C-alpha cells in the first residue's frame, strides 16, 4: 500500500461558538398565530409570522438555514472544494453528502426587546415587529395593510455547532479546515453574515462572539475508534475584500422625530403620552424600512422630474434597485445610530379632517427626541444605469435631506446631512 493511501482515514473536527445578533432577526417557522387586542376601544385581530422554535418554545436557528448561509458565504471559487464541504444536490443518483455537518442553534441569551410588542409568555425572548406594507409603485405606506413578525432583538446569542468529518489524508483534511475557517471569517463583526427576513434592511446580521471559534479535534485510536481531544480557541480573520458601502451619509435631526410604537397602550393613571417612539432598550429605533420607503418615494419623484426634462431614467432601474412583490431589490441599507437626544414631550391637538378646525378637548401628547444616524447604501450586481441613478438619489439626499417618520408635514423628523462627516 502506498504512503498516500495509508494516510487516508476517518478524521473529525468539531467547531463551536456563539452567534451574536448585531440587528433584529427573524427566521420563520412557516406558521402564523392570530392575536386579538383592544385598540382605541375596538377589537383588532392580526396575524404574526412566528419564529422557528426548539422544544420548550426557545428560539432556534435551523441547521438548514445555517448551512445555506455558509454556502452562500463560500466565495473561494473552487467548486470541487465547495461540493466536498456542502455536498451536491442529488441529481440522477450523482449526489453526495458534504463533510460539514450542521446542528441547530438554540438561543442562549435573549436580546434587547423592541418596543412593547413582547409576546405573552415569552417576555425577554422575542418581540412582535409590525410593519406597513409599501405600495410598489409609489413607495408609500398602503392604508390599513399591516403585517407582523416575531423577532429576537439585537444582542441575542445562539449556540453554533458544526462538525467537519470525512475520510481523507491529513493534507486534504487540513485544506477543508482552512476553507471552513475562511468562510467563518465572514462571521466577524466586519463581515457580511446575514440570515432570515429583510436582510436588505439590515436585519439578521450575525457575528461569532468575540470573533472566535473553538476547535475540538478527534484522534484515531489503533482500533479505529475516534476519541475527543481538548478544544482550542481560534481567532477569526476577516477575509480580504470584505464588502464596503457604495455610498454613506450621516444624517442629523435637530428637531424631534418619531417612529411610533404601534403596540403602546396608554396608561392614563401614569399620565403616559399617547404616542411614544419604537424603542430598543432605551433608544428610539430608526426603522430601515421607513428610510427605504422615503428613498423610494424620492426616487419616483426624481424619475418623474428626469422624464419632464427629456432625459428619462432607463427602463427597469426602479425595479432593479427597489424590487417588487415578486422580485427582491438589489439595494440594501444599513443604519447605525450614533447619538440620541433626551426625550421631549410635545402637546398637539386633533384636527377635524373635514373642517380643518381643532377638535374641542382633543389634546394629545407625543414623546419624541432628536437623533443622528449613519446610512450606508450597498448594491449587489446592478446595471450601470441603476448605479448612476442611485448616485443621483444620494446627491439629492445630500442636498435636501430626508423627512422620516411621524408628522413630517409639521416639522418632525427633518433629517439633514452633516457635512464633513462620512
């Protein structure tokens, strides 16, 4: 027997760590639950898309979802290596099992709650995030068309376990280990590991805690049995060429802004305001979906303006950037909030929609605050026309800012670009 063949044996390496949510995460189970609540004296029913759960009702990351994510992050360009790690789709009996074996990850630590939508019986585990459907043509909210998802908040931690196991020589096995660690490098905080719903809005960003993974080798006994060894900690290396934003802006609102928490029910005895911000922990949330809706509306206006000037935007550009119900847009946003001012309460009066006059004893109170946030625009592969139009949109935002959230016609939520800050 040649030396090369004698070196081929069953080899095994376990990799483990903790995945940390850098933004809210929804991995759906495919199930929905109908809830009923009282709102303005009326019974309101809505459906919630449920998070995947393990036994005992604990949020859980399915192994198929983790495998799909890691395969997408494998950018090594070597199809033979990719197939050896993840397997081949069974086609005409030619499929084979991959060397990477995935296990589902249970939630080990809850994240920050988002708003007042914690699910009954699951406080501290998940929240309900309600969004408004967006009209595909105009980019504005559709009336009375809401949908809700169960999400875990930023800071949640999940167990992460996978096993590399195959019959191979030492050199071939080490090559597989090296590729696996290279893929895991995308789980560093500077990486691009995103899972679940609304990833183009910055949801579902994951990182391995402390950018580290534990490697536990197994040794082969003379009898052929595998014996578990001692684990060692390995720091991750962010892959070269990590994705950077195509454009970025820092926007500041010197006057109060408000994206309202739709689950807030006012306690009169505590003299709570009628409207409060959607909060994660103690800070108000600036919703990426709200920003995307405003950007789409602005883009439609710019396209109409270009058409009036005799230089129409190329056909298909809007669909390419923002997508539709049947097609995912190629533009992704990422928001990072830099600063918040102290909450401020503002008293307003209800207006009769027919006469435009104030309603007697129709006062209501709003809690709002100032904020500064960084907005990053990221593009997947798009046409030159789409990239050029996005550049026009970004320059318009740079010049005119964005109006975001509640009551922008009354001066709320006027965000303007901070010059000299990227």
